[in-house]
C-alpha cells in the first residue's frame, strides 16, 4: 500500500512523494506545475507517471519533492534534478526560460573535479535552491538583486 512520506504545497498546487518513489500532484496547474503534460487544473489526485513520453524513465526513484509558487522540483535517487512549470526567470534550472508542463532535467552546476551530489532541494517563489554534498548552496531563477537564470553559487 502506498503511503505519503512528504508533502509540498505551492500557490494552489500540492505534490506528495509516496513510499514507492512516485509523485502525486493536484490543484492549480496553469503553468504545468503538476508535470502531467497539460495545463489543466486537476481537482483530484493525479499520479505523475514517468514513462517513455517523459524524460524520467521510472517512477520508483524520486527521493524528494518541493513546490514553488508555480513550479515543482523533484530529486531522483541518482542525485539528478527534474522540474516542471513556470520558468520565465529560469527557475527550472535547465538554462532556458520556457514553461514546461512535463518534467525536464536541470543542468546542474559543475563543481571542481570530484563528483558532488545534491543533498537537498527547495523551490521558492520564482527560484530553486540546492544544497550540495560539499556544503555549497546554488540557486537559479529570480534573485533579489536581479535574475539568476543559471545556477550561481550563494556565498555564505
């Protein structure tokens, strides 16, 4: 039996991570933030399926989910990040500003010669932040002092 292990709420949408590693989403979807290949608002739960039509090939490998105001970000078991929804300021992290109603893979920052894993994700109003295993924080999307558009390191 599926059970919820994490819930995240945006501005009208809800995403739930289940024990199976799947994401169930519903609610406001005007920017494709539910990742279901349309922009129709969903009034009941909808399982986001990652099959050959979507970039994510399996539904069993999502380990984290975070909703922003109009976008949703998920982290997979391998540390890759996928996001869907509003992207005018680059909040999806894929180096574009094009809205996506399906999950697209984020182009993560390259940090040194060693492989650095994503430990934590957080979607903000119009931006996304990640904490890497080396303790650095990176952000993409709309910033307080201007647009980030691409991953930039936050100096702590």
